[in-house]
């Protein structure tokens, strides 16, 4: 079984904080969809049990579009999207690797994801939020 470590992160102003249980080498996706390309979100998709918001629930605002399945959550103070509930993984979370406190020291395995053609490729991410056996 892969060793996991709880890593902290948050938005720019610090109003929203979270923790994610992550392995030493982290699989992440860079997406070119209309939302991610504009905000530079680097996805680390994980199971519900590997995510916890530690503060700032009252500072979150949300935005949905298209199918309204994904819930994009933003800090109402600084506007940063540290994490959200993705359409591809509504049973889990996507954390922005750039919002982790130790982002510069992470060992990221970054792969491109073609979100511009989401209908053809969205299913490729579904396994990422499943609990490890």
C-alpha cells in the first residue's frame, strides 16, 4: 500500500484552508478546458476520504456552468479556487496543486488532459477518486 501524508493548503488570503492525503509522488493533470486554462488549475483528484476542509467554509462561494455537475468553489475574499467538486469525479475532490503549502517541493507527475474535448475524455479520470484497495 502507498504511504500517504496529509498536506495542508489554502487560498491566497488564508481564509480557506484544507488538507489532502497524498503520496510522495503525486499524479496531477493540466487541463485545457475553458475554466482551467484561464485560472491555471493543476488537478490532483482524490477520494472523498483523502480530503478535509479545515477552515473557511463560510468564505466559499460557488459557480456552476454547462451541466451544473461540477461545483467550482472560490474564496469570496481573494477569489482563489483551491479545490472543487469535479464533474469527472463527483464522488471526490480536485485540489489545485498550486494551492498546497509546499507546492514547489512536490514531486508531481503532470500529464495533459484534453478538457476541451471533455465528452470524449472525461471518463479517463473517473478512477482517480476511487478508494485504493
